[in-house]
C-alpha cells in the first residue's frame, strides 16, 4: 500500500485471543495488517481494509505470552484526506 506506515509491537501478557482495532478520525481510511516473526511485508498473516474512509478496521488474533506481534497501520491512498490522518489503536 502506498500510504504512510506506522508500526506497533504488541507483546502479550498472557496467551489468548485478542482484538486489535484502529479507529480513524475524520476521512482517514486506514488499513490494519498483522505481521508475525518480524516486520517485513512477506510476514503479513492478516489484514483488514474494508470499512472505507472514517471506518474502523479490526483483526482478531491468537497470541502466545511473551511472543511479539507486529501491526502496521497503513492506507491504500497516499494523499489527504483518506491517505493519512489521526487515529486510535487499541488491543483488547
């Protein structure tokens, strides 16, 4: 994807099922990708890019305690208003 990237690393405090959600503000159209084992495009195991501008994207995933999971928040577009913007990122 040609949008700006932000990478987050989540280290689970316990083994279980989690939900990662990126919630944009305004017209930003984010994509959310889960990478396992590192931070290269070939390690993408899940992605979500279906909600459209202003819509939240979520991924439900299983993780093992202490094993890092990488997430990339990206966008298909690289220009305003849908290509970048502010957002919140949560893992529950």
